[in-house]
């Protein structure tokens, strides 16, 4: 499995993927800085949460595209088939692809949020806001947890990419699935009777993590993150476990 991780890392670093990744991060950050100036976001510390929310909303569109490029395209170019034929287990392939996808999306969200917050800070200063009795470090950590929950929530497109194995179908159906999840979670957030159920989903918890700084809630959020990653891996593996890879 370590060899697969190394291969994914080297293919990302040596190809044009790294440059595309950096350019995408810079563009997204620049777009939000422009929006923040236009909407009069007052300072950098306010911009941290605002930019994190903006970036996470884009996951509805970004995750299906990246899942299609990372996973479905690997089937179309027969890279996954070649890995299996060379002796790599299908389970290892699923684990590596899933974890690399989630890590890449998290780094993108963290990088764009950091860059856009830095841009706002340079333009308007860091400033001050009422953090409700928590430290600035706790505030930043809660933003990081929010981004992680958001990324894992929309990683639901990963099993879909393993199922379709076609980049066009993966992206198209992924958009539909991500949008459906987004709309469903928003409706459930508005209904207090659904809040208990939302605590078992990463997307649901992302709506509440900024308002609950307790160790218990953070631990629960971490458990939910890990559980859903295992769920994605389990579903994806089940989809290709006995299937003939052509």
C-alpha cells in the first residue's frame, strides 16, 4: 500500500497536477478576496470564517470534478486495472485513492482559506471580533475542523466514481448527488427535529461545529469523520471487489 501512496504522490508532484492545483488555489483565493472587498467583510479574522464557508460551498462543484479526474479517469486510462494486474489488492487501491482524494480536497480548502484570509488581512488588517470567550487558536482550530467535516461530507462522490468508472458519468452524477446532499442538509438544519440525526453526518456537524467548542463535540466530530471515511472505503471496495475490471 505504501508503494501506491508513493506513486500517487510522485505522479501529482511530477506532472502538471501540482501546477494546476496551485493555480486553482490562487484563483479561488483571489475570487473570494474580491468578493470580500465588494461585500465589505470588515477584517481578516472575520474573513477566516467567511472564506471557509465560501470555499466549502464550492465543494459541491469541486469534489465531483476531482473525483472524476482522480478515480474515474484512472479506470478509463487503465491505471487501476494495471495496478490490480501487477499484484496490488483492490482494497489497497480503494484505500489509497479515497485517502488521497480527501487529503487533496482538505489541503485545497485549507490553502484557499488561508490565502484569502491573508489577502483580506493585508487589505483591511486582522481586526477583532467577539469570539464568545474562546481563544483565537480555538477559533482557528474550529475552522479547520469545519473544513475537514465539509470535505468528508462531499467525499460521498468517491464511491460513485468507483461505480461509474467513466469520467463524464462520474462528474455529471456527482454534481447531482452533491447538490442533493447540500439541499437536504440545508433543509434538515432548518428543522430542529432533524438536528439529532445531523450529528451522525459530517456535513450536518459542519453546521454546528463553530458554535460548540466542547471537547466532547470535537471528539464526536472526529469519530464521525473517521467512520464516514471507512464507510466510503467499504462501499467503494464492495463495488469493485468481484467486478471484472476491463
